[in-house]
């Protein structure tokens, strides 16, 4: 059941059994059905890459990259601007496809396409920036250092925000002169891969520079070990990231890891209760909680905990779950049955361990009701684990010191937030939180494509950024000296 219409950029027939190497070619790994989570309709049957497909893609990418590195910056930048133009021209079509394929509300699909346009313009802007420095040296000798591409960059991305999370690496990596082999999650092959292929195809990117091959862990590991790949940019779970780091490390590749999170939203006793409840609900339930920055722990001062829980329960009961891409519900389904069972098993295990079910805890199909658990404590799965489902996990504290201790009681370190009118107190708390992203008077989910984004500990190994720091990620230094004539050495 294709979602294609006349003059559309996306055409499910193009990738039926195929992957993209500049053209649409048969995948040796076979094909796999992609089903819309909200309706069960078949969306597409794209090709699935096996390790042989990946090896061929890496060889083609390496060959295309040698020519790309010679293309001037203005010509390269024009391709990114043209791709952004195609995304604007097809905005509604792309947003709906992303929403349907990811099981999201339409506004989330629109958000991804809007951010994609920003990322493409930023990649064009990257090409107007200096990419080297002149170094002090003796007279008659020019000494400088410049940034050169890695060659081929491998990008591996997840299902939840596939368009942004693929493109935030693909666009700057290509702009910096690399070729890219992109392996999106096979559950979201179009949003995370073929949509990007179509934008660049329409924009005239030279063939072979971008290879798009949905596939599983075997394809991902093949990418991490291929000798032609200089760097891996991975976004996904901490478990898979650890394997990626092992394989990339064994093969001496640079690797950038953006991993999971268990993020605390701390609400102090002087917070406005209605605003605090709105922030907690948004942070915990946005895109069904399937966000690395989701507010996975709502830490509330004990003096206002009951009042906050009451408000959260009212919100949970007022939110419908269903086909959010078509505007028929506020929240959409979870991505698959395995994830739904995992979410439910965490809720059930926490209830058995003494947590209280205030709302939700039920599901139909893949639709999990927004859920509120109170009396949650360390040692319960809802406290300890990243849930990746619409569960607001309420934990109480009695002092700022205890709130800090509870928030830091995790091996993750991605995002944290504090809500209170006492800004100085919030900043003092924030100073002591182990996180890469900190928001005062907001919830934990935010990313604007220009901010340093990244986590500590089990949330990642650095920060990927829009703008100048993309040069750091997607290029490497080369030191160059130039003299008029070679010197005469003592022997
Ligand atoms: P996942 O790790 O299962 O899959 C992510 C990608 O890795 C997919 O393309 C998958 O096919 C691939 N993969 C899986 N095993 C692999 C292996 N051994 N070698 C190479 N590739 C492999 O993650 P998911 O369930 O799709 O996504 C959810 C997770 O991603 C959550 O933990 C979430 O917090 C995290 N995430 C992090 C960020 C961030 O920027 N920090 C953003 C989004 C999601």
C-alpha cells in the first residue's frame, strides 16, 4: 500500500527490494515489509542490505569521494541549498510520510522536516567557513594546518527521529568532503534513509557519494569493520553502541556515539503546579516517550507531589492514543510489539516492587496509554532503566541534596532539567548534575541543531554540534609546510 501520489518526491516502487548507491539497485540481503505502526498497513518493502551489500557500497563510496574532494565549495554548497529547496517544496508530503512511518503525530513529522531544512542550510554554510590555520614558522617557510575529510563516513541511525538523526551526520559529513554510507533502521528506511537519498538525487549530488542501505546489526557491524570507512557516527542504544565501539576500535576507526538516557526533571516545591505538570507530561509522553532526552524520572518535592500527580493523572486521562499522524489522537503507537512488551514489563515489575499505578498501564494494539507511576524508588525497573515508552515515573524528594543524588543515580548522563522560580537555587542544583544538556525552567527534551548535543557516561562519548564543531567531527588535521627550496642538512 504505497503512499505515493503524482509529483511526489517519494515513490515506494523505487526501493521495492532495492537499496540506493546513486541508482536504485537490487539488495542481496532480500527485502523486508515496513508496516505503519498506527494502522498495520504495508507502507513499503525496501531492500535489506547484507554485509556483501555494505562492502560494495563502501567500495563505491570510496571511489566517488576522490572526485568529490576536488569539487569547489560553492558548487558543493549549491547542492545542499537545492536539497533544502526540494524539502521545502515537498514539505507536507515528507512530513506525513515521516509521521506515518514512525507512528508519530503529524507535528512531529513536520518538526523533523523543518529541522532537516535547517541542517541542509547549515551544511551549505559550513563550506563558507575557514577550515585551517596558518602556524608560526621561520622566515621563507609556510606552515599551516588544514582539515581534510576522513574519506568514507559510516552513519548508523535509530527509528525514533530517523530523518534528523541521520541527516545531522550525513549533511555535514558530505559537506566536509566525505562520502557517506548510511544504514538506517530497517523499521524506518524511508524517513531515515531513502527520503534523504531522494533529496540529494534531486539536488544533483554526484552518484555514489551517498549510499543508503537499511539493514540489521550484521550490516551495521560490516560497516564498522570495513577498511574503507574512516569514521562511524552512531546514534542508538547504549548496548548496540558498545558493540559498535568495540568493532570500530578493533579496526582503529574514529567513532562518535550518541546513546541512551535516563533524564531527570526536578520540580521544586515553589514551582507553578500547572506549568510543572504540563512540562512533566510533555517531557515524559512526547512521541510516546521514545526520545533519548525523555523526562524518564519526574523528581518532585514531597510537599507538592500529590497535587502534581493529580494533575498528571487528569492529563493522562484526557489524551487519546491512536492514529496521531492523521490527527485522530494526541499520541501515537509504539514502534513495535517487542518494545510495547518491554514497556509493559517494566511497568508491571515496578508495580510488583511497590510503585502505585495512578493512570494508564493498559494498551490496545501498539497503543500504550499514557501512564503515571508514583511511589517509584531506586531499585525499581521504572527508576533504573530507560523505558522508551509513555510512562511518567514520579519520585519524591525532601531536599535539594536528595534531588541531586537521585538524579545522578544512573550511568547515563544526557539531559536534566529543574523547574522553579528560584533561578539561583536551580543553577546551584544544575552545577551538580551529571549531564550534557541542562535546562532551567523547561523539561528535558530539546535540540535546536546549533547547540552542542551529547551525553556523558553511558549516553555517549562526546558532543556532536552544528556549525564549526562539525569540522572536528567529520574531518581530521593535516599539517603542511612549504619552502621555496629544500634545506641542506648536516649529512
Ligand atoms: P538500537 O541500538 O537498537 O538501533 C539503532 C541502530 O543501530 C539501528 O540502525 C540498528 O539497526 C543498529 N544496530 C543495532 N545493533 C547494531 C550492531 N551490533 N552494530 C551496528 N549497528 C547496530 O536503538 P533503537 O532501539 O533503534 O533506538 C533507541 C535507542 O537509541 C534508545 O536507547 C535511545 O535513547 C537512543 N537514542 C539516542 C539518541 C541520541 O542522540 N543520544 C537519539 C535517539 C535515540
